[in-house]
């Protein structure tokens, strides 16, 4: 027996020994399964052969083995960059991913796209196997949000959910079933088709969250009748003056931003306009540290300089804008044909022709019937005052819009704008001169430029600057927000069909060739019968937010009526859709991947009011989110690498990116396509077993729930039980899409990245309004500028003057600067921020690798000048609060933050905060009532267009040491 004393070891020796043991066990795990040759090598080593392990590199050599490589992407992450990845699969598990460098450049004088990807995509395989992963159907057993669950079978889950949805439809109509897809939301393929087909089959209300997430470029809609304004990112390289305005592409456009900075090597100047010295400003040639929410004042002052110094392009604005159109001095409204003769059209407008000295019809306006805005021999006057005789014989004075604009700009001298923006007059003049002198100027103002109360005024001003300088419709120019590639075969996704009457309406237009305005009209007609409801009005009526948003201090003081009256008038006039209708209540909520209680403003109101109305809340997700914690049922969906999909195709890169099913779903998770098929099948089955007759569907039309599964499967065309059924749907989409060469679904999945080869049918969402050339970079709006196609607006031109009654009352007929409603708040600080660098929405927010790249918990960036008087030091926990709510976070003091700001980047999960009070709790996000306007040309609601937006930036708060 040995001496016990000799067995004692030091702590250091113990750690060394433990480390060696761990390494040995790790090497054993990493060793591939022994084949014949490996077994022979092992035998050889046993009898004195050469060792298998020689150096540390052998660890990686043994680890770097795989069974196959699948082409994948992150389909529903709502990351607009669409990057293709190689997923390395070993023993049925994706253990590593690598960027797939397959992108060809269209021309040799621009940089290529390779490689594309970011740190989030590079660690998704770890996230997919992480601690927040949902593996089994769950049923709530405690209170909502308490975290008490029971694991149940799929059969029990879909049966109980089906019965509750049927109960809701019987009691209140199918509109009482509400679906929210929010962010982390949609793809082009089976990963999204399932929920779209189910909601269509059961007549559910679908929340229109485009505006609801704060991503609606209302200023573009107001000016252009559409908002698609982007091309390929390599076209940025062809700009010589790049303005990043309310944006941070170093954070949000990681795969594309290199084109901006590479453009500097060929002489381009990069200007960043924003209050904080962010990661993008570091790389700029000029940073304009503007006061938050004063952006319109800067743009208008620059416009004044350009006009006063005669730097504008007169011929361009005569043809492409409404600036020459005549406006009556007595009413402030456009001169219309209905003014000049009895029975005249209300949508036909006039120029003053300098050649003839008479008013002439505006070619291409809505009432003109023409299909071109070309002026020919006309020379519309931009200046002057003229007299016209009305139908009753009375004479009135009229002026071009340009004259009214010049008069309004008198209030925006650089000196006056300096007092608003805090920028020096000299800097404002320099900016104006540089924009006017640029050959190809572009403004990058993406989704962040949509999230302020008066974002529409910012955007209208940006477009005005570009129009005055003719920086549109040519390479490297224009406002850049977003556009998508269209796949004609996508109509296979929803299962919706066009009626005979709708077909008859389209045929005459199709014969002559559909214009953007025709597509807008058809889209409006479709929206009238589609079960979509804008999120903000829905929350106002059903979510309990009326008590917040009807407060007088949250409404623009220039408006003549309160929020309640605007809402009432808009609903009565049919301008705003709210479903379920106001006299009914929502009874069920289904959300797929989204996270409403993380995203919605002041979510405590939704928990207090909306959630108490709901009999059933269903979360379909692959990870446990805050809102999922409040669900009644949780259905675990497959991860991005575990199901087939088509990444939605934003136009930054000229490829459509697809995802193979690299591995089988973990646990009992199922692909989205199968989950919603199970629900459709069980709803149909239970409706039959319960003898449920016709229920009230959308708009109270009769709906037969026993047909739900037939609708879902296209009467047997699809069989969701077949593992290859998603590939069949992908084939239906891709092989019917000329824009990708009608490639087969199987081949598209094999390649993972399919190049755009031509144009698809235009649509209001999926179009760039330019013909496509695979041998060139792609830029937007060529149809209008080169082809002289009328813009889809009331006037047929870029319309800066909106003579809608509500806009005239608000003083916003022309773009102006306005302080937000909270400008006079008793709270001195303002919450600002942007999209985070370390997550796509909340998906990666609690991931271990991403948390290691930051402080590991919610953090606010604050100025030392604000911290010192409050006794706050770097690393202190602070309480940020106002009357609506509060949250606590860590203070990160930074001199790059403008005093008066509290910057917190988005998407922290509320469960990462004390008491689950997240960063949205104090965000009241009042929205503009005039965005409920309708009945005016292009100013009206249609699906994914023209509705009030979520404005999470600029909430007034105070902070103190917690």
C-alpha cells in the first residue's frame, strides 16, 4: 500500500492533470469513426507502428472531416443581405459553416461581391444547437409568462389549437384569428408559404407589419407612389458622392458596405449625416453631426442654396416633377380640369406653357390617359403668376409649385437652419454645393430613416435634393432604401386565385402593356379583399394603445383635430382597415418567428389589454423568445439549416439564394411547411367532426373550414407528408420564374445561389423600375427617367405638393421641418439607436459568441457630459425612464455620443433586463394621424404600403444611477 502523503497534489498540478484529461477526452470525441484503414493504423500503432497523433495540427486534421456539404442560408432571419453558405455535415449534424464565394461580377471595372457573410451567419450552427432551442411541443400550465410548461405530443397540440381556432371563428368570425409575422418573418419559399396558405384558408386577419416594424418609407410613397429605390450594391461603387443619412451600414450592411469605401479609391466622397460618431462615420470623408430629428431643415436649407444660386437642373424638374404644375392661390389646391369646365376631371392638371402663354394639360397625369410624361415641344414655366378663368367665369391667380416652394424656402436660409440643426451655415452651403456639383450623387437612407415621427418629411426632402440636381435614374445615384427581385412563380405560395371579374379588368391593360400605375391600381384592388390590417391602427383599436396615443402631448400641435377624430374619420370613410372590426374582439394570436413583446412600442400595454382578450396564443419558433414565454402553445419549428427555403431576394446582390435541408430537425421540431399543414388538416377534420357549418370569413363572407386542407394542398397537388414536398413547391416557384431562367427546384437547391438573368413581371413590392442587364450593375428608376413612363402618382410625376385636405391643414403640402410632438417634454434626454451589429433582431441577442463581442448584457451609450452631472460612471447600472415605462441597463460612456442622447441598439430580449422591463417599455412611439389619409390618388392604404409607422426613435427620457 502506497504512502498517502505521496498522493497529495497541488492545485496547479490538479489543473494541469484535469486539462490533460479533458484534452484526451476531447481528442477521443473528435476522432472520426474507424474505417478499415484507420483500424489497421491503430493496430499498427499497437505493435509499434508510427503514431497517429504527431503535432497539434493533427487535432484539426481529424476534426476537419465531413460527410457532405450542403448549400444553406438563413431564410427567415430578415437579414436583407442574402448570403450563401456551405454547411459541413458530419453524422447528421451541421458543425461548421463557411462562406460560399460563387458570385460573378457583371463588369470588370467594379469590385466583386465575394465573399458575403457576417459573424452571425458564421456561428448559426452553434445557435441552432444552443440552449434556447425549442425541441418539443409545449403547453402552458402556469400563468402567461410564468415559464411553466408541459411537454405534449404533436397530435394533442394541433388538435387543441385547431379547436380553439374553430371556437374563435364560430364566436366572432375568422377575422378574430390574428397572425403576426413581424420581423424574423418571411422567405420566398416553403418556409413561409405554409403560414400564408393557412391564413388564407381560414380567413385569418394578417397584421401588416411593414409599417408596424418602422420600415415604411412614407416619404417615398408620398412622393413617388411607391418606395422601391435600390439596385445592386456594386452600383454604389459608381457614385462620386455618397451620403449616408440616418444610417450605419458598417453595422447593418456588412456584406455590402465595402462598395462604398472602395468607391473612395476612385475619388468618391463619403459623407455621414448623423448625431453620433458611429462606426460608419469613422470611415467618412465628412461627418455632419446634426441635431437629432432636424434632418428636413438641413435638406431644405441645401435646396434653398441650390435654387438661389441657380444650380438646379431645370429641364429635369420640368419633366420629372410636379414643380411646374399650377396651383390656385385662393384654395392652395392644384388647378384641375374640373375647375375649368363643368364635368371636368378631378385628376387632370395643368402647366403654364411658356411657348403658347396658355395652360396646357400635364402629360402622364392620372386623368390624362397618356402613357408618357415626355414634354415634346412644351416648355412648362417654373416661375411666374398667371390668371385663369374658372368654369363659372371667375378669374383666379395660379402659380407653379416651384414658386410656392421658393417662397417656403425663405424660412430655411443656412443661418436659420443652423439654429435648428446646430450645423454651421458654411457647412450647410458646402454640402449644398457638393451635392449640386456631383455627377452621380446617392443617398443611403435605409430602414433607420423610417423610424422617426417625421421621417416622411426627412425623405421628401432627400428626394427633393436629388430631383433638383437630376441625381436619379443613372448609375451610382438616387435615394437608396430597398427593392426586391421578383419571382413570378411566387404566386404558388399563397394559393390565392384571381376572380373572373379581376381577370376581365386586367385584360385591356395587359394588352396595351401594364405600367407601374396599372400595377399599383391592381395591387390596391387586391388589398381591398386581402385580410391585412395595419399594425398601428390595430393596436389603437384592440391593443389598449388608445389611452397612450390619444394623449394631446403626443399629437402634432399643428393638427386641427385629435387622434380619436382622425381614426374615426378614416375608418368611416373607408380609408383605414381594422380587422377584426372595432365592434368585435380578437380571440387568437399566432406568431411565426416574430417577437411582438420585444418589438411593439410600450409592450406593457399589449400585455395589459390585448393579451387578456385572447383565448389562445400560439408561437411557432425555433428558439425561446420573450413573447413565446407568454404563449399558450409552442410549436417547435426546424432551424434554418433543417428545412428547405428560398431567402427573400433584396436587390443588393443579383442572385436568389436557397437553402437545402442540411440536417434533420432536432428533437421533434418540424419544418414550417409541415407544421401549418398539420394545423390545416386538423382544422378541417375537427370542423367536420363538430358539424361546424359555414362561419363568417373575411368581410363576413361565408367560409367553409372543412376545406382548409384542400386549400392548403391545392386540392392534393402538394403532400406535406412527403419530405420532398418542399422541393416540389420550390420547383413550382423557380421553374415558373423567367428572372432565374426557369431553373428546376432541385438544381436551384443544389447550387444554392441562382443568378438573376432577366426581369420579372413588375409589382409594387418586387420591382426596381429598371430593365435588367446581367452585364452591368443595376440602378433604379430608369423607366421613368429614360423611358418617360409616368410615376404612379396622382400627377404622374415625383409629387412634392400634396393638396390632400389633411396635408394642407397640417402645413405639410410641401416638405417642411417640424419638431416632433415630444420636443417640449419635461424629460431632457432622447432614446436613439439603430440595428445592432451583433444580432439579426433578437435571434442572436442571447447567443454566447455574440455576447462575448460586447458587454454581455444590455448597454446604453451615453455622453460623459450627461453622466457627470448625474454622478454616473462607465459601467454603472442606470435606470432609464419616463411616464410610460422604464428599464435598467449598463452605462457605457463615450465621447462619440452627442449630449442629450441615450443610444441603445435594438432587439435585446426583455428577459435580459431586470423584471423583464425591456428597452421598448418607455418608447411611446406616437405616429402621424395624417398617415391615415386616403381617397387621393396614390395617398391611400394598400397592403405593405401607406399606413402609419412605428417610430421608436427619439422617445423622451431621464436617466439616473440605479
